[in-house]
C-alpha cells in the first residue's frame, strides 16, 4: 500500500489548496505544537469516511471547515483528496491509482468521489475494506490507540485482527444480511396483517361479484330477447309490404284497362255529339229555372242542416259535458281517497324513520365502541410486536454470544498450545485418564470469579489426570509432537489441606478461596492443594491490614484481582473484567440461563401476540359488520325519505288537481245550462226553415216534369249505336245529384 499524495482545501487550518506528495521512503511530518500536524492525519481519516466528529477532535462535523480569521473570511466547504497507488491492483479497480475525494458544505451536504465519479459513503467503505484502511483498520493509529487496543475486550481486538486478516468485508456483509433478514421478517409481519385484513373483505366482495355476474347474465338475456322482438316485427313489416305491393300492382293494371275502354267510347261518340248538343240547349233553360229553385231549396236545406247539426252538436256537447261532470265527480272521489292513502303512508314513513333514527343512534354507539376496541387491539399488537422483535434481537445476540463462547470453550481458547494439544488428543482417544484443565473443572460466583482466577494464576491451565502414568503418557506425547509444556495434577497423588487459622474476624474477610468455589467431589484434594491456603479479601486495603496482622504469612487475593503473597510481596494493577477462562465459563452459564428465560419470554410474548392478532381480527370483523349495518340503515332511511318526499309532492299535486276539478265542474254545469238554451233557439229556427223548404220542393217538382220530357228525347238519341252514355241533368236531379250536364 503506497500513499502518493494528499490534497487539502478548506479543511481546518488549510484555507488554501495544499498538495502533499509522499515519496517512496518513510515520510515524517514534524513541527511545533499547533502547526497543524494532526490536521493532516485528521484529513486522511476524514476522506476515508470517518463520521465521528469527536474522532476528528471537533464538537460537530461543521468544525472541519475553515472558520476564518481576522484577515480572512470563513469558507463554505471543506475538500480533501487522497491519491493511492494501485499499480499492484490492491483495489478492485482497473485504474493505476485511486483518488478518494470528500467534500462537505456548511449546509450539511456531503459528497464522495472515487476517481472524480460520484459515489456513496458505502462505496468508500467497501473499497477500503480488508486493505487496513477501513473503519476498523490499523493503518492510522493515534495517541493512546495501542494501549486502547491491548486493554480492549477480545471481541474489540478481534475487529482489528479481522481487518488485518482481510475478512472484515465478510463480517460486514454478514451484518448487512442479518439486518436485511430482520427487515424482511418485519415486512412479513406487515404482509400477514394485510392478508388478514384482505381476507375479511373477501366475503362482501364475493357477494358483490355474484350480484354483478347475475346482472351481466340478465342484461345479455334482455338484449337477446329485444333483438328477437325487433326481428319478428321486421319480418311482419316485410310481409305487409309485400302484400301492399301486390295490391298496388293489381290496381295499376285495372286502371290501365279502364283508360283504354274509356278512350274507345269517346272515339265512337263523335257523330252523335252534335244532335245531343241541341237537346242540351233546350233543356238548359229548364235546368236554369230548376237550378234557381233548387238553389233556394238548397239554401234552405243547408240552413236546416246547419241548424240540425248545431242542435245535434249542442246535444252532443251537453251529453259530453254531463258525462265529464260525472267523470270529474268520480275522479274527485278517487283523488280524495288517494290523498287520504298517501297521508296515511306519510305518517307510517314518519314512524318508520323515527324507529330507524333510534336504531342509528344504537349502530353509532356500537361502531364507536368497535373503533375504540380496534384502536386498543392495534396498539396492543404493535406493542407486542415491538416487544417480540426486541426479545428476538436480544435472543439472537445472546445466541451469537453463547455460540462464540461455546466455540471458544470447545476450542480451548485462551489455553496454551500444550493444553490444547493434550485435550485434542484426548478427544481423539489417543490419551486416557485426562479430566481437563483446572479452569474447566471449577466454578465460582461472578463476584468472586476474578479473585479465584488470580488465586489460581497459571495453575488454571494445569491438567487434572487420574494417575501419574496418565501424566507420563501425556508428557511423552507433548515431547514427541514438540507441542510445548504442561503441568499435570494426578488425582491419586495430589493432596492438600485447608487453613485452620483463617482471619475470619478481620474486616473485609470474604472467605478461603477453596470454600468459594464449586467442583465435583473427586477433585476435592486438587482444589485444596490449589486454593486451600489462599484467603479472599474485599479490597486491597483489607488485604494489607490482614497481611500485617498475621505476620505477612498469608497469601491473600482481593475481589478486584490484586494479590499479596506470603512474605509480603504484592502483585496487582489493572485487570480487564470478564476476560478470564473462569469468567468466560460463568458468563456462558449465565447467558444460557438468560437465554432460557428469554426464550420462555419470547414464546409467551408470541402467544400473547397471536391472541392479540386473533382478537384484532375479531374486532375488525365486528367493525365491518357494524359498518354494513350502518350503511344498510342509511340506505333504508334515504329510501324512506325519498318516498316520503315523492308522496308529499304527489299529495300537493292531487290537492291542486282537486281544486281545479271542483272549479271546472261548476263552469261545466253553467255551460250545460247555456247549451240547453241554445238548443231551444236552434229548434225554433229549424221549424221555420223546414216549412220554406217544403214550398221550394213543390216548385222544383213541376220543373222536373218539364225536364223529364226533354230527357226522354235525349234518351232516344243516346240509344243509337256509338252514342256516349252520359247522365243528363234531369236524371241526376231524379237521383238527387243536382249536378250539371257535360257540354
């Protein structure tokens, strides 16, 4: 890994654009305090994606931008570019060098670039991962960083080692995958809730679907029947048109035949026309006299006919008006009955609407209650879901920790190479009589664990065996495999004793170490040998006082891991908690108990959540049913209101019609009386005209006799062959036609 150059502009004390070029050899930057040396390392950290302002020696991220001086105004952004050699293709990029750029504005916006192409912060971290420059990298180690790494827990140191080993990328991918899985599980919960909600809507939607399908079927049947009716009507019209066309053609043929016959008759009448003309002149004078008489008679007849028609029309009108009056009186009764019936229906509708209003007040109360229940159930489900998620995350965290500690215990993490080799060969069956390291065979309460580990010291890795022969075989195996050295404690040989003069009455005395541990009975002499002569005190001050009071002949350890040896020598200092083998075993046991309780709580929470979801579904169903009932009541109420409005309008119209009919009946009765008087006048005038008509008819009879004589002569002429057969005026007069002869 080779850093080629660093460009800084507007970052902390670098107001102007500054470029630092690093040579192949070691580059050191020296200068007095306050000259900006640390700002360079801060710039490198910052451009590689550092997000903690405290790590950049600032209170907030805006502090990295040049803040200005008395002679120079503040800048609006900070930018740093780091150029790294990539000729060896350390990075997954084809370019020979990599330029990382970060720009930050006072508005809070950040921009990241790789080779001047805009990227995300995640892309920067992904690029630098497993190169030693990542977030957990070891390439930049500031003041106190080494001591922090050494004193940290093994899990914290592991991150540095993983970065150095090049596997941190996979750890981050694993964590990201776990986050995605958690998010997917949450989405599944929401999807299940949505499915439950949609399942409750299936029933109402199915009923609506059945109604719609029935409507479509009936609509198609109606359309087919309408088309059939129109086709039947069309066939009838076509048949009628064919019949009418045939009748028309027959009549046309008859007309043409009659025209031909008439033309033939006119052609043969030419020779007789002259003679008949003379007779016509003779009879014309008689007809003129008859015409005058007939005209007068016709006038009288016309006036008499008018009078008769007036009488008949007046009588008809009178009868019609009487009939209308009777019909109107019947109609009035029907209207009054209809008004009474509609008024009764309105009263019934008012009663029904009142009952519906009472029911609506009760559906609203039920609906409000359902909504309150639904809100409570939803809140309960949300709380239980959140609690279950928290318990699940906590459980997975404990499972991960238990798995890690179990693997460490299984792999004898923290033990020497020799101990690991002996235990591995024992598991393979190559060694016999091996019970295991002392630390694996003894247990202590959490508050005493550090004191017991301190008291055991290196003896915690001593291996307990059945006999010296078993120890000899194990030692020969270690020599043969060049696997290091180990101490063996044969059960049949080791003996120990418990101190009898323990300072039990001294302040701060906790107990003899042997009495503060738990083990199997067969290991009693081993534990007496290791812990039977060691006293546990609360504090170092208590231990010093006990040692002096007992002539510095006691071996004393404190609860925080300090030790005073027999003879007065002291061993102590800082000690990381929960890092020893015994503490690890205690933690593993404690975690397993906690995990069992957590699993029980998680199962209980899941059951409560299932019950809450079931209750929520039931309340949702009740709410849907209540909403359907409310909709039905509203629909019924609207229907009743519309019917009431329609009936009220009908009653108003009937009352107006009743008033109109009552007034019309009175006017019609007056018209009947006037018509009766008019009929009497018409009858008197008719009698007068009929007398005049009789006199005119007598005069016409005499003139007709004269015309009959002339007509007889014309008949003789018409009887000749070829003469036109035409009726004379006298003949027409005898038939009552009164027409004139053709000239």
